[in-house]
C-alpha cells in the first residue's frame, strides 16, 4: 500500500474542491480590515496547492470569487482582483517547477483586464504541465455555469447540430466549464458555514462534504490531511444498496 503522510494514496480523492471561507472573520477577530484576512488566506492557498501536488491529487478547485461576490464593496473586490494578480505573478515560477497546470472556471471575461490577462498568461504558460491541475473558480457560480452551458446547447439545437434527444449527462458535462474533468470527490468548506454557496452544483451531485469551523487563513496542512483521512474512510454508495 503506497503511503504518504500516513494516508493510503490509492484511496485519496482525485478531485478536491475547496470553499475558502472565513477571511473576513479572521481579520475581524484581530481588529484588522477584511482585506488583511484575504492576504493571510493566500498563504493557505499555497499550502493547499503544495500539499495536493505532493499527494498526487489530480485536480484542486479553489472557490476564489463567486458570481455573488461582485456585490461586495468595490474596494474589497478590487483588492481581491489585485491579490489574484499578485499571487499569479509571485507564484508562477514555483507552480511551474511543481508541474502545476493552472486553469480557470467561471465567467472570467467579467474580470478586470489586468486580472484576466495575468490569468490567461498563467494558463498558457502552464498548459503542458502534467502535475496537479489547479482550477481557480473566478466569477464562478454553479447556476451561472449551467445557464451558460444550456444556452450554448440551445444554439446548437437551433442550428440543427444537436437534436434534443442527444442531450444527456455526458453532453451537458461537455458544455460545462469543467469539461473533461472528473467530478469533485471531496468538497471542503472552512469557517463553519454548511452550505455550497453556488459551488459546483452539477458536478457536486455525489461529492463528499467536509466542514470545519476553522477560518480559511488558519486552515493548516494537518487539518487538510485530517479531511483527506476522513475521506478515505467514507463509504460512497452512489445510491446503490
Ligand atoms: C472568503 O472569505 C473569501 C471570499 C469569499 C472571496 P470571506 O471574505 O467570505 O470571509 P467571511 O465569510 O466574511 O469571514
Ligand atoms: C463563498 O463564500 C464564495 C467563496 C469562497 C469564493 P461566501 O462568503 O461568498 O458565501 P456566503 O455568502 O457566506 O454564502
Ligand atoms: Mg464568507
């Protein structure tokens, strides 16, 4: 049995999703502005990426900015967009060394020009990397993704390229942002909230969920390993007896 950090690597999830929540509360507890929590949270992102890569996890999807997060104060939105740029610029060499492939899901064309450019560059630079696939969910909402995919299918039907009978699970999968990717096996959410907040709604149909009260900036490697260990002990039945 291949082991790493005491975990049976054969039983690890192929795809992990993370709802990185609690940055604002982390800052509030310390009488700091919310943005200080986002900055601190970037350190946890590094840990999550590194640890996932080390363990041979194939896909890590990080929920970084939701379609609903645009409703936050402009200053906070700007800060988050700048933080994304800063993260990608600072980390790109190391990500490259670690063989990480960067991808994005969501309505990324809504991002400010600089953020979109930096993201597209990072995707292009790492496109041939065969290690961890790091999906950054940006301006992402599960419902929005489903709407966009159905609309694109409808155009094809209208043009006579697809018949309504062709629409099945596989076809819908092909039109989602996560096309050609496995569904998330495990979704982790920090900060004590027990909801999906519009994350991977279609893909998460049978995901195992793992919640912790820990705020995202405090989420440690030890706790991530704990979540993974719990996952290896779960029994997934997919509706079967
Ligand atoms: C998660 O932390 C980061 C994003 C949603 C971008 P929050 O900013 O939601 O932190 P809380 O939930 O207010 O503590
Ligand atoms: C979910 O967190 C979105 C991200 C982590 C990017 P939120 O803080 O936006 O979710 P709600 O508002 O508590 O549901
Ligand atoms: Mg939150």
